[in-house]
């Protein structure tokens, strides 16, 4: 199945459909039942929830939880700029400020954070 899944620009190519995002895809991870993508939002974009999961048939499952919702004390947000898959299956994602967040692969909730300093 994984061989039939790829991305090109802003298009996520799934076995039976294509999902088009507003901006280019930076990276993706394939799970049994979904694909998690990191979207390259431009600096001026107000969408800071730029990690999303879609089903293998192209339906949206979740967008990452708002950082301000998870950590109300955080005053300034930035886009996620990188992500990788953890051994436990969750996603580790860093924002522009170097703060790393652990995100649940099941529902996109932010489980914790680690400041880069």
C-alpha cells in the first residue's frame, strides 16, 4: 500500500484519490489507516495548525491541536517546520521557534512540549 502513496507539490497522491492542499506538502508519514502530512504554510499565514491527518480514501481526520489551546501561557505561535515519527507512533514536531511538541497520531492532540533551549 505504501508504494501507492506519495506527494507532489500540494497534492497527496493516494491509491484511489488525490487530496489537494492550499500549500505544498513538506513531508508525510504513512500509518495503517491514515497519512499525516506537514504543510508548508507561508510566514504570513494565520494557520498554525499545519499538520493534518487524512484517511487512505482522502477524508480529513484531524488537524493538529492549537498550541495556544494546549498551552495557554504561550503568547506567540509559529508554524511547524519539521516533524518525525517517534518510536511510540506519535509525531514529534518542531515549530519555527525551536520548541518541540509531541502530537498524538490518533487525534492530533498535543501531548507535551520541550523547549529547544
